[in-house]
C-alpha cells in the first residue's frame, strides 16, 4: 500500500445551490410530452441527487466540492443516447483518476437507461497519463475486468456508498 | 397504623438496603399516610425510630436519618409543634457533621427550612445554626450529584427565607457559598448555584460588606463558566436548556456592581472572540450589566462598548437588501442573533444614559457616511462596503433615536440637517446658515443612501410617538425639536419621495421601493400634533392612488403602492383618525370603487378588483362602500347584458362575483355588518332578475351562471337563518312568477320528458340554477315554502339533465326534518313524504316508447324512478340522468344516516350487472354512470352537501356504507358475466375503497388486498379509468407502509409485485408509474425472504423505467434500483442475551439477540457480506457451513484454522460467496462450543429464470434441531476439558429452539407448525445439535427428501429421516391428512453405542391444520410419530444410503490419490490416573492416530499464506500408521494412545481425491462419526461396515449418482469413501461434527495449493482480518 495520501490538502469548494424549478417540468401539464435526459439530470445523478453520492476515495468530500466534476463537465445527447463526462483530477499525478473514472462510469451504468453509451474522460491537460487513463476508462473489456476484481469493486462500492450527512 | 409491629416492619424494610427501591417507597408511603391521618404522631415516630437513628451500624443509621428526612419532606404542609421542629432541626444540624449520614441530614434540613406558612417553622437562630454547621462540616464538592443539588437548594432556601440570620453570619456564608460552588459542573446544580450568588449579592449591597470585599474571588468562581458551553449530548441538555442556564449566569454576573471592574473587561474580551455563541452571550450579559451596574460605573467603559457594538454590527450585517413587498413594513434585511443582541444593547445603553449618543455623534465612521452618500446616485451603483456603511449607520441612528425622546432630538438635531443638505433640500448659505432651497431640483439628486437614512429615521420617530403615548400622556410631540424639524421639511420630503417613485423605471425597483417606503413613513404619523398636515397627507394618498390607477400591468411598483395604501388604511382604522379616514375615503376608496363601476379603464379588471378589495378591507366603512359599488356594477352590467343584449358587459361579472366569494366571504366573521351587506347583495341579485322579465339575449353565459351560483350558495351558507329565510322567500317569489311551476305537473309522460331536452328558457334556467344554489346553502332551520311541489320541480328538472337540481334535491333530503325549534324546513313536509314523492311518484309511460319490450310495459302503465334507472322505461339519456340524480339523493340520505340509501345502492349495483333482472342488457354508458355514482356517494363534494352548507353529517357514514357495499360488490365481481360489467364493478369498488378513510382499509387489508390488486389489473386496461386507477394505487401504497397491513402484504407479496411491475409501464398517467415504482421500493424493505425471489422481475421493470420519458419516474427508478442492490449486507451482532428454557434462565450467546439466529437468503451465485460485530465477552468466529467459498478461505471461519478469533469488541466483515449451492445450507459459530446457540439457516434460491427441479411448495418452513444445556455451555466445555472425561449430556433437544411439552416447564414452549389442508410445505432442516445424530418424523405424514446438504437429490419418500449434526435436508410435506386431528412431530437420538452416555429424551413439535373448525381436539385424536429405536443402526443407514444425487455421472471416476484415514477415539495417560476418562485417563480422538492440536496463537491459513514456520507440520500420513483389525471387539491397549501434533495434508490444485474414513472400535467399542469437510462438497461413493478393503470395496462404489454432500456419517465400526476434485485452493478443515470429538482432536487440515491459472489462486486477504497475537520474526 502507498502510505499517506496523494493529495493531502485539497482545496474544498462550496457546493453550488441548484435551482430546480427553472427547468421545464412538463410532468404536470402534459402526459405525453417527453422530458429528455439533460445535462443537469446526469449531473444530479452523479452529484447531489439521491441518497448516494460519489465521494473522492481519498477524502470525505464529494467530487463536486473538490471541483472534480462540474455541471459543465457533462455533455448529453439524448437522441443519440450518448453521454460524455469530463472530470478534472485534483492533482496532475493523481493515481486515483482511474478509480474516480470507474466510479463515475459505474454510477452512470446503474442509473442511465441501458441504451446509453457512456464516455468518461480526464480533462485535457490535467493528468500526467491522460491518454492511458482515457483508454483504460473507455475500454469495455478492461472495465468489465476491473469490475471482476473484488478489491476494485469494493472500492467503487465504498465510493458510491451513502454519506450520512 | 394500628400495631407498632407494622411500623417496625416498615422501618425495617426501609433501612434494609437489599430491598428494592419500590419496597422502600411503599413503606415510606405507608408511614407518611399514617402520620397524615394522625394515627401516629411525630414524637411517637421519633421514639420508635430511636434505635435506627442512633445505632452504631453506619448504614442503618444513615438510612434511618434519610427515612426521617423523607417523611418530613412529605409532611411539608402538616402543622407541627414548634418545639418538635426545633428539636428536629437541631438533630439534623448535628448530623451534618457526620459524613455517613449527611445525605439524610441535608434532606431533613431542607425539608424543615422549606416549611412556610404552616405551623412549625424553623426559627432564625436555628437557621443560623444550620448554616454554620454546613459551612463547617459539609464539603459540598465531595458529595454525590444528588446531595450537591440538595446542598445548593438548602443554601438557596436559607438565603431566601432567613436574610437577617444570614446577614449576621456575614463572611462565613459568603465563604461557604463560594466554596460550595467551586468546581461544580452539573447544570441543574449550577442553576441553583447561580441563583445563590444573586441572592448573596442582594443580601450584602453595602460597599464594605463581605460580597464587596470578596467580589474578585466570587466573580472568578462564576466567570469561569462564561460563556456557557455544553459538552453533553443532547439528551442531557433536555433537563436544563442552555438558554436558561446562560440566563442564570448572566443574572449572577450582573447581580452586583462590585463585579463591574472584572466583568466588563471579561465580557468585552469574550465579545471579540470568533465564537458566535460567546458573542451572543456577552452581548446579552452586557445588557444586563448596563441595567444593573448603574450609569456611573459604566461610563468609563462606554468607548470600549461602543466600538465593540460597532464591530458586532458591521460584522453581522449582510449587504443584501430586499426590496420586496414583505420588507415594506420591516427593516428590510435579515438580522442574525448577534445583530439583534447588539441592537438591543445599544438601545438599552441609550435609554439608560442619553450621553451615550454623544459617542455616536462624534464617531468618525458615522460622520463619514454623510460625506460619502452623495457619491452614489443609485443603489445599483453602490459598492458593497458603502452599502454596509449605510445600513449599519442607519441601524445605529434609528435604534438610538428610538430609545428615548431626548436621544431622538439629539440625533435629529445633529444629522437631519446634514441629510437634508445632501438630498439637496437645504443649502448652506455663504453665512453658514442653513436655508430652505426654493424650488429645489430634488429630482436630479436622489441619493439612495440618503433616502434610506432618512426613511429609517422617520420610522424611528413614529415608534417614539407610539411608545411615549402609551406610557404617559405627555403633551404631544409637537414641542419636541425633532418634530419641528420634520415639520419644516415635510413638504420637500414628500416631494422628494414622490419624484423618487415617479422617476424610477420598472427595472430599478430600489428607487421605487424607497420612494414608496418614504411616503408610507410620512403618511403614518398620527395624532393631532403630527408633523404632516392634512393637505400633505392627501397629497401622499393621491400620489399612491395615481400610481395604482395609472398602471396597465402588474409591476413591483404597483404592488408596493397597493401595499402602502393598505398599511395606511389599517393604520388609520387602528388609531381612529377620523379626519384622515375622510381623506382616505374620498381619495382612495371612492376612486377605486368608481373604477369598478365604470369599467372603462385602462387598468385590467382583475387588478381593479384586487386593489379595491385590498384597500377596502382595512375598515368596515370602506367595505360597505365597496359592496355598494359592487352591487351597482353588477346590476348595471346584468341588465345591460340580458335586457339590452350587450354581450361585452357580462364579461366582468364573473370576476366581480369571484372577488365577492374569494375576498369578502371569508371575512364575514371579522367585519361587522358584512354579512348583512352581502345578504342585501344577494337579494338585489334576485331583484335584478325579477325586474328583467324578458331576456333579449339568448346566450347563457356559462361562466356567469356558475359564478353567480357559487356566490349565491356561499352567501346563503354564511348568512343567518333569518336572512336565509328572506332570500329564500325572495327567490321563491321569483320562481313562482316564472314559467317554471308548469313543470311541477307530475305525472308527466315519458314522451313529454323525452321531448323536453334542454327546453328551458335562459331566464328559467338561470332562476332554477340560482334557486338550487339557495336551497343547497340553506341551513336545516331555514323555512322553505311549498316543499312538495319544489321536490317535484327538482325531480323533473334533474331528469331533464339539470345537475344542480339533483344536488339541491339531495341537499333537501339531507336536511329535511332535522332542524330543531319551530321554524324548519319540514313544516310542510316530512322526510317520509319527500322520499315517497321521490321514489314512488309514478311517471306515466307513453304509448310510443314500449316498442322493444311490449310484453312488460303496457300502454299507459306507471313506473317509478328506480325502474327508470334500471332502464325498464325511457331512453338511455333519461336513464343516465336518473342514475346521477339518484346518486345525489342517495348521498343526501347517506350523510344523514338514513337506511333508504341501501335501497339506492342496491339499485345502482343492479345497474352494474351486465343484464337487469328482466334480462335486458344494460347500456355501457348507463353502467358507467352507475359506477361513477359511487364516487358521488363516497367523495366529499365541494359544491354541496358539506359542512359549509349545513349538511347533516353522521359520523362514520363512509365506513358504514363501505361495510355494506363492499361484500355485495365483491360477490357481484365474482359472479360477473361480462368483462365490461366486471370492469364497471371494479370502478365502483375502487371509488368506495379509495374514498373511505385509510384506517378502515387497513383494518380489512387481508380481505381487501386481493380485491385491490384485481381492481388494479382490471382498471389498467383502459385509459378511461386512469384517475380511478391512481386513487386505488394510492390506497395500496398506504397499506404497504402501515404496520397493520404488513402481514397480508407479506403474504401477497408476489401478487403485489406482479401488479406493480405491470404498472411501472402504465402509459396513460405518469403519477401511476411514479407511485408504482415508489411502492416497489417500499416493498423491498419487507422481510427479505418474501421479496427475494422477485428481485429479478423488479430489477428488470425498474431498469426499463430508467428510460421513462418523464424525469420524475426516472428519478424514482434510480432510487428503487439502488434499494434493490443494497440488499446484500447483513449485520450480525454477537451478544449475550438471557433465555428461559426448562424452568431456568441463563445467558446465551446469540446473533442479534435471536435464538435460533436469523435466516439469510440469497440467489445461487450471489455474494453477501456479513459484518460480525463481537459484543460478547468471548472470542467468536463464524462459519458458513456448506458454502464452498471458492478461493476465499479467509471467510470460512474455523478458529485458528483460517482465522484468529474476533475478539470481544471488534468486528470482521465476512464475504460469503455462493457458487454451486442450490438449496439449504447454514451458518454457525466455529470457536469452542459457541455454535450451540449461534446458528441459523441460509436459504439459497435458484437464480431466475431457472426453477426448482421439484414442485414449488406453497410455504417454506425453517426447522432447526438443537440441543440445550441448562448449564452454561462454556462451563460444560471447561469441565470436560479439565477433567478429561465425557462432557455432560445435554438436558433437552429442541425444534427451532422449543424443547416441546415433554420437558418440564415447556408446555407453552413447543414448536407448532400450522398447515392448511392440501398445501405443500418445504421444510428446510438442519441438525444443529452438538453431539447427537437424530431421527425425526411427523405422525401420519410422509416426508419427501428433495435436497441434502445444499444439493438436489432424487426425491425420496420417507416415513422418518436420519440427520447427523451439520447436515441439512429439504423435505416436502404434503398436508393431506385429516385436518381435524393434531399431529406431532418428534426427534430423538440415534445412538449406537450403549456404553456412552447420551441424551435419550424426545423433543416434540405440533402440526396443526388451520382449516379445522373444531379448535379442541380430543387426546385420542393426537398422533405421535413412530421413530426407530435409539440403536437402530440399520434404520439410520438405510436412510443415508437411499439418498442419491439428482444428477448422474458427476462423480470423479478416476482418482489421482487415495487417502485412507482412521477415525477413532483414544485415551491419553494422566499422571496418577487423575483424569475422569476410563481408568483415570484422558479421552482423546484422532485421525490416522494423530490427535490434532489446534494452534493457539496464529491460524494455519495465515501461517501458510505468509510462510510462518513452526505452526504446522505437513506430514499427515496418507495411510494409517498402524494397520490392525480396526473393528475387532477387543483391541490391545497400546493402540489407544495417539500422537499429539498439528499435521496438515498438502494437496496439489486439481487433484482427484478419494478419502476413505475408517472407524475403529478403540475405547469403548466405537461410534458413528459425522465427518464434515470445509470448502468442498464431495460424492459419497461407498459406505460399509467392518474394515475397508482396498481391493474389493471400490468395485461396489456407486459412481453413477452418489449423494453430493459436505457431511458424511462414518458408521459404527465401518467406513465411508468420498471423492472430490481439489479445485478450491485454500486451507480447509475436516473434522468430526460431534463437537466433543472435535475438541478431542478428530480433525485434519487440507491445504490445497494454488493452481497456475488466474482463477486458481487464493484471493488476497481482507484488510480487516482479525489480528493474531504471536511472537514471530515474520
């Protein structure tokens, strides 16, 4: 095991208050209209939404508080069933990047309709081994293999576990 | 108390400390009672108690004194002799010196000192003695909590009641008190302590007194608590809230001026801390101090305090101001607690000493603001710092101005001119004088900051007026200088504000806000000496009114102006300013009311109405004006529309009426006379209709009619009975003059009815509708003329399709004859008569309509309403109208609890059948109306028949109707013939169920749930029923969460889930899908086993819902999916819990307090996590018996084999990986003998879509056979390991923990299985006994074995079963016997060796049929099962050998290695033959003559994994080291002695092994051995008696379908052969499952090495593996 944390003293940002009613909520008015899955919804899934919250494996802060994920980092195209999440590791050599990416992917896999293709990337220029991480995160077989590894699965589950706050 | 002996007895009880507290309390009560009654006198008591009070036994004496004290405490109000009190107090005072009895002494003193206002009070001298003695002897802080509290209370009492005596004591009492307080930490004690300090300060006010001299010490004692900080949990805090204690402390600190030199610096210091609580507390305390210490003492601190206040204000003020409506009358920004306290302190300071204002006046920061505000013109331009400055300064100034008149004057004198100057209202002339600037160019110089300050100051003055007026009748404010200043500038100020409002554009709300607020401030001065003259006031009003009328759209400015006007209106009304009221009326009210009437205005009509109603609601006078205006407006537009035919004029009427209903009606109770005005309004409505005889316009104006009806209903509803009567009379006059009475002519022919579609004239329709509204609103006491003909009128008109008529009829029926007193509705008609008219009035059938059914309906025959409903006569339209009408009448009857409603319900239900009684098919539309009729009957109607309209409502009427109709509907549904009728019946039922209170549904869940579910599936077909479906679904969701419904929900789980899964894709209504998913999520929380089999279906449905078009559904789906996936974690808390069995209670080790433990459930292939938390006092490990745990020996569990034990207080997370297990396995503890009580079953289910290879049973029954010792099992183990002999045999056998009635005290402790005839039960059984193989059978019932040890077997029918410890069996029980009899199930031992002691008792369980009606069964009808005899070896083994695997050809045919091992009992020599085994030796057991020694410091797995040497050897022999006739009757003694060693057998990965286990007859002739192997299941290929023969026996093996097990029984003096592939790397234990043999060493460990492949290696160790404590280099 590596001793000590990789980034011991991260900058913690405030959680942004989200105003939900701004969005067009057609549910009450028209039974047949369709709410397409949008950026904010995916972001909510990842961050603030439900009981569970993705956490940084190293810190008790959520990824939003560390600005690893922001609302703008999510791109969604509902018609093409495609979602791309670009995240920014806290430090350039963060070895946790793959774990964070894996968490994001697992969370989305569990929460989005199966038709979606999920694309996870590290923000350009924010990680030392950017290409390698991107490749690892988007290789179907490698992800499947990673999820076979009980230690990794446990870690991912830990990240996705509820934070009782 | 009659006899002294009784008294003595009570005394004895009390002084005996071994008795329970309730005994003590009882005896105390008895003694007190007799004292109160006077049976016993105090003197007698004391004499009687003499011995207890003076004995040398410390404990008894202490108790005796305490008793006396307690008694006195209870007699507080009983008069006592002064002498007695004197001697008692003397006694207690003396006892204070004695620390053992101090508790009683203190309590006694307190009880006596507390005496007040009754005969027998402690004298001052005695009190002084008490205080002295206390000061001398009692060390308060060394006492217990309760005694300390008593001490403080005693001090408090003394100080409060004997001030003179205490003053005499002087220094002494102060010393004593401070000593007592020093170091106190308990909040309740501190509370009292703080009060004592306060009292002390009050006693010694003199500067030369003891308090003054000791002020510094005393202050130090109490100041250390400041600021109060609780470290306790919240639970403790509840006793004394922090606020109270903090208040007490603050009072103590401020109690005496002598504290001043110490307190103020401390408080100022704390104020500068960063802790908000400290700041708030300091500010509060400073305020107290300012008030108490006096001006002189405080003066020197002013500057410090002022700067502290400033800091607090600046740091706690936010810069965001709101310009909303709500802040118009408040400060406009939020204050936090610090801010509020700072403001309070400032105000107190100024109030105490006006000279404080001087500081403010001279403050540079304050002055600077005035220089800088002119820099920024508009609010938006100001930087945050500047905003903050303005806000804080305005606060400071307005607060200080508010404090007193003088300060107000000062502030105004200093600052107002400057302000005016900045605003440009005055200018400095060259000579330095300030002069008014003529024709000022105010508009160009609007400074936001200046305006704000100005307004704040003006509002402050207003408060000054009200406070000064309230407290004294000081001569007006006109004389005050501030007033004259305001007066001088009022004109220009108003101008400035006006221009601010008018110049502001809509995007700049700040200016408009300030302008309006300023005007409001100016308009709110009151009293004759107001600085604002009437003309100026009127100017303000005009400005605001013009703001309102000018606008054509709703803007912030408009709303602000309206709000300001409303404020002023209510202000005027509050202070009775008659002059201003006149102006208000003239300028505001009349303008607005005229706008209402004119309706030629640019302002939209709703806005006019809103403004008018808001403004006018401020005073009754205005309301009157408004109602008049409304009336006028209504009349003019009504006649304009109907008479002149102007279609536009009616448009505003509905809005007008709506305004009346929504704004005015709710305020009838508040405003006097409004009711009368409204009645007048209603009557003038009728007048208008009456006078407009001919309607030129034939357009009905639907909106208008509806609004008019609503208004009419509500006016009548709120009116008094007299007024109601007059309205009714008026209405009746109108109706009788119309053409309507012609319709009363009944009998009417059908032909006529048919012809009369909507044939009423517009006027008649309006009259009819309004009249119906009047009737609906009328109270039961109102008198209605000519009821009978009205009934007929309504009857005919609803048959024509006028629903209001039906509602009115329902309302009439509801209220008839219920009014009390002379005048009521029934004075000319009773309910009976009315019903008679309604139900039995005949309608003549015309000749022409009976064509379809001429045989039944003869020409000219008569028919009644019910028949029309059933469609015998008349058209479909008529039928549906009749049904709806009937429903309303029915509702009227139902609510008053009249029985006739049942007939109506029956008629309606008749309509729901597919055919009526005469065989005619009913039309779908009629059926639909009939179904909806139930909604009318059950739901609350807003339009009529509710409390607002005086309906008679009998309590629980819905429940009554529910219980009558549901059974009928249910049977109708069962017998329904067509799908349509079925659907309609379900609709009706859904209406009934969803409208009845939920509690009723919950009480009947069992019955209703199937109906609801059926209803849901029927209703989900058609989108028409979506609303009904939803309300029914809501009922279902209510039952899911309620505790009452839970049992039946659990029983019906599969049906509910099926139904809900369907609803998750219901296309027609989003909320249905959403609620469906929510319900599913709720269901997942039900007991796991019920839901587990359906998890897959749920998951599929929810996953599909992730793609739902609606966001809300998707959100629910995500939540539900997460709930699905988290069901894999369990927590096992191991702890000691007392259980009572066999007449005695003992503490046993349990998991989560349950014995036997909970059942775990999983799908085949699942992985579950079990967190074992050891909260017991001994080590524990957990084993998952029969779970192979591929590659994961870490979680297997045997103590010191695969892990070190979990120590008390620590946790370990077991990861249990299910792989090939199919049916039932189990879990148990695996350290020492702890598994005796720590065990439970694991149910494994086939993973869908795979299913069971045998018929699915209706129910599953867990059945655990166990053994029970009355002694602590730990002691049993200790004893036999120490002595070396046999362990004690158990005292009972148990079924699911119940011994059964054959054992003592166990009559009620008998397991009972309730079965229903013809159902099948799957018994999932384990033998969890420690040392016994068991026979088990159920009387008269065969058991079909379908699985053993977690794997399917070929079905085997058996009359009894044999089960060894550790084995599991799945048995199918078919309940096919006579249900009137009771059957017993029984289990007892199979034991082949008579030499060895064993438990030969029998445990009994009961099998009872629930369907049997006779609950009592005679003893003759009870059946006991037949069990084989104890030593019937052939019976036992014929059962074992009959079990075969379900699958063929699975066992390894070729083997790579054969290991033969003996399993035998041995003896070890003891020194001097001192052991208790045979011949004084120690019993042992061995495999291949090696008695296994369990490592004691590190486990074998860890030693293997981390290569720790010296823990085990690897030389376990593959063949018995000594070959002899293993089963001979006599064995040479030397064979008995084993070798003690820890030897393991290393196995290569993937080897095909055969292990032969050979029993021996050593020591006592042999016994059977149930051998269990961890980590594998094996095929039992051969079993035989005698010695195993390598060359012959393998040829007789069953290699085709051998049983696949994990525990096999080696027969007495026989052998078994097992085979398996060693494909599970790890350390695996093999041992005899008789725990005594295990303890003696009949064990071996196999280490299967890693293979080459990735999947052939041991998994890495878990991080939280329990640590071992060993000294080793590694």
